[in-house]
């Protein structure tokens, strides 16, 4: 499995690197791995949906 960093995921998804880190800490990204102080995110991972919206809560928090 290929992984990307939080910075790469942030650029790919159009959000801040810190937000990606918080999503990793909250286990909102599937198959994320912490290696030392670095989060490794699967290259094909989907961006989690914004939990503040009603539609996201109905889908289970994953962006579809």
C-alpha cells in the first residue's frame, strides 16, 4: 500500500495540514497509520465528509 503525508493530503483535499492531522487523530480516515510522530495516509483514501452537515451524518461521515 502506498502512503502520503498530511501535507500531501492537505493539498490534495484543499484543507489545512493541521485539519488533516486532527482527522487522523479522530480516526476519521480509514487505514491511517502513525509512524513515530508522522501520520501515513493511504494514497487512495477518501476525504472524510464535513461532520457539521446533515448529509454527512446520514452517510456515516465519509465523503462520497
